[in-house]
């Protein structure tokens, strides 16, 4: 029997509030299953379990804020107390907010593995108290619908909430039971706070630590992306909108592929030393309309196809916009990429998200005069920047890393 | 489909993507993405939604025709006309 602890979702998180259980005592659970929803400064985060077994009992109350590391539930190992399992399960009081009984126990994304499987690579944890380190979820897998599905909410109410970008978990039900259309309308009528102050505090804490502890160095390089844009245009020309890819997905692939030969930019600096991550999980900065940003991970970005990365990106952006993403996504990135998009400015200087050691920035694409075979020609360019941790790498290697990204963008077909 | 219906559809789909922007407050002749503060992913979502709702597939090559709110209305009216 092992306790399941409130995970740390980054250097800046000290406590979280349990808002919903997604599993009931007696439920079989597999590594990677979503077990609960925790409210943090960054919004509602779905948290996963890291072992196989059976949920034995709850230890934490819904609605109460508890420090990171607090036991939330007990988990029985496979086979443990199996005899009492059938007896115990029905006696457990039904928990108040979820409707787990109606849910099939294994989540679609869960690997139905009966026994704990050792991780292929022994992955160094980013921080000693962070059990939430990246159980790799390949972006190809269909991602589970927002856990709001387990709330008692009428279909009409759910639709309105989704349309309005409102998280159903945050809506109060007037009758104390199910959320009806009127409850959603009431929630929409309430004036919204101008910005999420908790989010601002979280960013302030992480970025202050970054600027205090990390000796950043900065490099900038302008890449010709004429070929890359042409490749994207050709790829998309025969495709319906839902299958089109964006330049942003291609740049993520270029960074991930380049990282394979530059391990000193991929990993975590903790307790005075750098631990390289064998897996490449590129975090992508996504800004939130209500203010702030998050940089959740696209897992195994280096081994995914361009279409996989695009599908993962699309899914992440959608879930981030409605405020539902996973603990492993939030804490799992091994490097971050931030892009200003087509309407931004030419160049950005990133701030490293600790304990990561590098951040790659893409400015907006710009038309410039260039040369092709000695002839003056219009070229499409983008300025790529690197901010990296001088405790781990030097500018010489950083420059080679940026050049490698450029090289991969010149051969987009291979991405 | 009447121009009013097209405008309602475009306004609604933009409202889903950018619920914090009031249609009445934007400049309908200037850059749509800047007016609604939408990025390329949001724009792709808009194109996808319009395609499904109006039954008109907007090729990527036509994106420049949707540069402003009014330009998008004119483009959609022509495609649906």
C-alpha cells in the first residue's frame, strides 16, 4: 500500500486544492490514469497516478488546500489485499461530486498493463519532491475529454459552458446537485476578474527564481524559412482545414530533432547539477486570453511525426484555452519553445523556466531581400533565439544548436 | 444564405474563439487577427468551424481574402453565392 501524494507541478507550486476525484475506492488504476483534479495557481490540473493497482481509500477532503507532498489517497499494489477488494468497494460511501459509477474504469489513454512496468530509461527527476515527472504520453494517442464529463451537468449546460470557454468544474449548481443551463448563464453573467492573479503570482515566482539563479546567455540567428513555408503550403493544399499543419508544428519538430545531438540543452538543473533527459518533451508556450501563459509538454517530440505534433498541439491549445491540462504536461517539458506567431515582433529573448536549462524563441516571419544562387530574391525569414543556462552550456555549443535548428528547417520534408 | 446570416455565423464563430472581444468594438476594415487577437492556431480553428458550419472549404491559398472582418464577409458571400 502506497500513499498517493499531492504532486509538485513546478518550482513555483507549494500547495494545491483537491477539487474532484476521477477514481473511486475499489477502482482498478493503471500508470498514467487520471485520478483527480487539483486546483492550482495555473488552473485546474488533471493529475495522474504513477503505479498500477487499486485505489484503496481517500485521505484528503475535497475543497481543502494542502501542501505539496500531502497524501491524498492510498493505493494498493496489484494483488495486495485482493480478497477484501470486492467486499470493500461497495461499502465505500459514494463520493460527492463525481459520477464514477457510470464511468468505465480504464481511461482510453491508460495502458492496461497488469503489472508495474519499469520505465525504459531511468529518468532523473527534475526536482526531488516532484513525482509528476513525465510519464510519456505520446501525442498520437487520443486525449481524454475534459474531466468535466464526470460532473453532473446537463448537455445543454455543458455545451454553453464549452462554447463560452467556461470550465464546468467552476460552476455552482443552484440545487446543489446537477449544473443546469441557468447555472451556466448565471456564471457567465458574473463579472470576470480582469486577470488571474494566481497565474500572475505563479509566473512571478518562477521567473524571479529563473532570473535570480540562472546565468542566462543569449544568441540570435536569422533562418530562411522560404522552403519551410513552401512545404507547409504544399502539404496543406489538398487537405481539409482539420488536417492542415502549421509552421509552428514544423519548428517544434526542428527543435526536437536538433536536440538529439545537443543533450546539454535538454534536461533539468537541480541540486547544483545538470541531469540530461534522454527523452525530448518540448514544452510550448501558450498564452491565455485571460492573461498569463503556460508551457505544457508535447511528449517525445523528437520521435513523433509532423502530423502527430500538429494534432498534439491542436489538442493542447484547445484544452489550455478551457483550462484543463494534465500535471505531467505541466511539469514534463524538458525544454521550452516560445513563438510570437505571425502577428508578433521579430525577436524575443526568453526567460528559462526552471529547472529547465534552455528556451528557444521564434519571432514572427518577416520578408527580407536575400540571395539565391547569387541573385537577389525575396526571402521569408524568421529570427530564432536561444536563452540557455551558462552553468550547463556555452555560447559556442548554443550557436551550433541554433545552426542545427536552421539546418533542419531547410529540409522540411525530413521533419 | 443572406449577408446577415453570413455575418451572424462569422460573428458567432469568432465569439467562440475570442469571447473577450466585442464585435461592435472592432474595426471591421483592419487586420482580423489583430482585432481579435487570434493566432494562427485560432485562425485555423475559425476556418475549420466556418467550413463545417457553412459547408464551404476555405483553401489555405484563400486566407489573404479573410484579412479583415468585412473582407471575410465579402469572400464568404461570394463563395456561398
